[in-house]
């Protein structure tokens, strides 16, 4: 899959593939069993990608420093990848680096963090990660923090509705350091607090449109408009339960099946991918047009300059038909053309808009 007559440069603003490198000892510079590696990325037109370090919140319970150490382990894998495959990929920390990588025909790799629990309530730790090359951080994952509420239910009275004073300091320091603030996973109040505080455009790196499917992880039209008005960009995710209600219901049902529950592996990342393979093989495919629906709705609400792609490859399980892995980005580009966007607009959505925002924030 993935070969099309029109293959624009892709900027995927959110992938979770580093976990496979750390936990499964997979070399992402070679062809691997997961969703994204450099081989299939290049086949699909990948020009820029944010490799996020996602730390299971269970690390928090292991004691102070545990989340930071796990984040550093994932960042070690990021740096090893770019050091071991210079002919394919280059570490990028600003717009000049992005342009240089593109000019030399290699993928521009950006280090990111998914979930502010990695900084363990410390601006010094945030600065440490910046020194290690991190240029984007998703403020919160599905677990609420003392300084920021997620979009998920269950927050106690001790959790702020949005950003605490420390949370606002985190956003301000990220602005000063030239780090992109990401509000995917954030509560509505956290989203608006970040918009209010940030002096730079922000992103919702891997979200969908609530008007199409009212999933808690998706943004309302009002949020989309306000994000765009502040110069931000939404990355449309490939996660099937975020995209479609029927798909979500099918997956919930299959997760209760004996076949799914019987799957096992000696580590959580391996189990996650076994489960992904099972869902992909067992359930009927979700049509690629559903992703296009979300993209085109976001374009209608936000304007063409404020929509991008955040696949969440290797952080999701079932993927839409035609977007199974990183070789397939061209299928989305072709579908957008067929649904009425011209080539310039498709180039903006597939990569140009995220590249523009990244240059602006890191300048």
C-alpha cells in the first residue's frame, strides 16, 4: 500500500514508535513489524516526524525520578536512531534544521514528550529535556496531574479545572525555550488556559472533530475556531474509536472476547501490539473516508492553514483501511484530492501547516 501518483511531504506531528525500540529492541531504521519505521516512512513521503516519549503513569508510583528516567530511556532511543541512520534521518531542533534536513533528502526527526508527568513538577526537569532536544510536549495524558486536568473523567477536587499557577509557568517556560505546547488530551478548561497563557501558537497534535463523533478526545467546533484564531494547528488522528462511533462500539465489544483476553506477552508494549494486530485482523475495516471527513470538517471550521496530521502510529491499535502504517500517507493525500482539495491545499494539510508552526515557535 501507499504508492500514489501524488506524494506530498508529510509532517506527522505525533507517533509513539520509540517504545518499540526500547521495549522490543526494534531498530526503527529498518523494516519492522509495527506501524512506523524510517523505511516505510520514506515510502509514504514522510519528511518530518515528532517521536514522542510516552511514559506509563505507573512509573509515577515507582517513586521520584522514575518517570524522568523512563523518559530519558526513550530519548536515548531517539538519539540512537538518528546517530545510527544518518543517511535516513536527522535530529531537528528548529526551523533551520528542518529546512536543512529537507534539502538533504533525510527525514527531520523532532523529539517530543506525551504527558507532563514526565517533568515531575519541575521546571528544571523541563529544561533538562529541552537540552536533550525535546521541542514539543503534550501537557497532559489521560491521567490528571496536580497542575493540569485531562479530558478524562474522575478528577478529584484537588485537581484544578484547567492549569494551576505552576501549569501556567510550564506553558510560559515552554514559550521561552521555543517548545511547542500540545493540548491534545487536555480538558476544555486546560485547553483554554493554555491558549490564554501561550504567547506562541499551540497544537492539538492528535485529535478529531467532536461534531463528527463526540468522543472525549475530540475538539468542538468552538475549540477548533479558537485554536485557529490563535494561529494553532490541529493534527487529525488515525485512531478509529476517536473517528467513528460504530468503530468504537465494535472495539469495545471485541475487547471483551475470549480471543482478545487470552492474548499475552512478556511486556506491555508487546501485548499492546498483539492486541492491535488482533483488532486489525478481526474487525471490519473503517473506511479511509472517515479520516477525510474529519480533515475536511476541520478545514471548513479552522481554515486550510490550521489543519495537519497526527497519526498516533504505534500509540493506537486499529487503524483505518488504507492507513495501516507509515507507507500509506499517500493514500490520504489522494483521498483528499478526490474529495475536492487542490494539490497546494493537500500539501498544507499533509505537512506545510505543521512545518510553518514549528518554525515559528522554535525561531
